[in-house]
C-alpha cells in the first residue's frame, strides 16, 4: 500500500504532528510506503511530490507550519485539475490519500471520493475551530493561547495610558478565537461575526469601563460587523487570489470609539502571528491522535470519512458532515460572556 499525504488551505500549528503520526504508524505497524504531495492539491495536480519516510518526519513534531507546504488550490476550479490528480496518483502508484485541511480541502476530498472513486481519508484542521462534526480542530488552542498572551500584555499598556486598546483576531465567519481568548484574557468587549454589534453599545461599555477607572480592551474577530454593515464593507478589498479581505474592522472600531467617546484608542491586528510557530501541547496531542486514527481509517478502507474529536474519543464521520455547514458560536454561549462587558 502506498499512501499520499497532503496539507491544504491555510497552514496551522499541528500539521507536522499529523504527518509524523501517519507516517510513523503506517510504516512501523502496517508496512506502508508514503509520498508527500507539495502545496496541497496544487502539488497533486502538478505531480510535485517528495518521499516521506520515518527519517523525513523526525524532529518535525514541535515545528509550526507544514513541511509539505500548503495552498488554497481547488482542482474543481482549476483547468484539468481532476484529470491531473488522476494521472499523478497513477504515475506515483498511490493507493490512498490522506488529505489534511479545512473546509475547502476536505470538500475536495469528499467530492474526489464520491464523484471519482478516489480513496481519500480526511483530517480536519483550522485555527478557526469552525468545522462541524468535531469538537475541536488542532491549531485553535495555539491561536487562542497566542491571542490571550497578547491581550494580557495589552492590559498593562492600556492601563498605563488609560487608552482603549482594540485587538483584532482571526475569524472571518466564526468568533471562536475572539470568544475564547476574550474570556481567557478578561476583555471588556468581545465582538464576533455571528452577531452584528451596535457601535453605540460598544461605546457605552467602553465608557463604563473608564468610569470604573480601568482601561477597556475590545477583542474583535476580523469578520465582525456593525449593525450598519456598510461602514466596514466599504473597506473590504479583494486580493489577487479573489479572496475578500474584510480586515479593517479593528481600525474602524478604534476610529469610531475615539470620535464618539473622546478617548484615545489604538488597534493591534494579530494576523498571522496566530498561525505561526510551535503548536501547544494540546494541539500536538490532538494532531497526533488524528494522524494515528487516519492511517487506521486507510487500513480499514474507510474512504470518504474523516477523523473527528468527540469528547475524548477519536471517531470517524463522513467528510460531508464537516463541510455541509460551518460550526459557528451559539448565541447562548456568546451571551454568557456578556456579564464581563463594560
Ligand atoms: O482559516 C484560517 C485563517 O487563518 C482565517 O482565520 C483567516 O481569515 C484566513 O485564514 C487568512 O487567510 P490567508 O492566510 O490566506 O490570508
């Protein structure tokens, strides 16, 4: 049995831990051979591959990023994409694919399996934690830790100058990073994409924090929108890859808060710092277990499935369960945090 491995979408701390676990167990226990495709689906389409064996995965467990490279290429929107995949899987004599990725990468794996009979097993990843079917994705815990540390640091400088500090964290469609880091870091306002915010209410919370003689910290997810969405949408840009960039909500908030309350405000955009560097112990643990169970799924011929965390168990679910709908923050969960606002 020869297994191809790829990492697609945005990189995420823990990807290397999955690759290592897949290769270690597959080689040691099942005698499989491995090949790594470079840069997600793009490398499969273009036939760019590297050998993967135990020496190749030695020492990569604590390393951030992915040794295989990543891209957001989708074979279904790339000319001759699926044909290229078929040809290269045949050329490299690959019997099964382990696709490690988020919604897009897993969606491709599900379609390749369902529509073209290509044997794929999925491993879910995203720092955003917005994939359905799994309690957590690896990368999320690391991102929350980085954002929390940043908030802790911002408290002391905010207090020293009695300024409003706005922290923009990642999360275009879901506010998991904002909610978890905001709670862990003791933020005074947390704004998430799932619920539009009222700028007057935000200013009232800011004012009440100052009245208590403390400086407010506002945590905002990059996809959060005010009730009057046009205020931010007019700042949206489309990059050369066609991705809509909504970044700007943090800057916009600082400007508005300052203009409306008369308090000085600054913005920190954490950006890709949240995705870089070594994974937390939890993410290494989860990614490693995902890898061990993914290669078992290959052995069992459980194609079209992906591994998922349920409680403390790793289970197999149809990939389509994860890609059908994003897992967003429940309003009741968000409401819990409200007691700390202001
Ligand atoms: O999905 C992961 C993520 O980091 C999001 O939180 C963020 O909006 C996006 O990727 C950024 O994408 P890129 O690295 O392509 O700018």
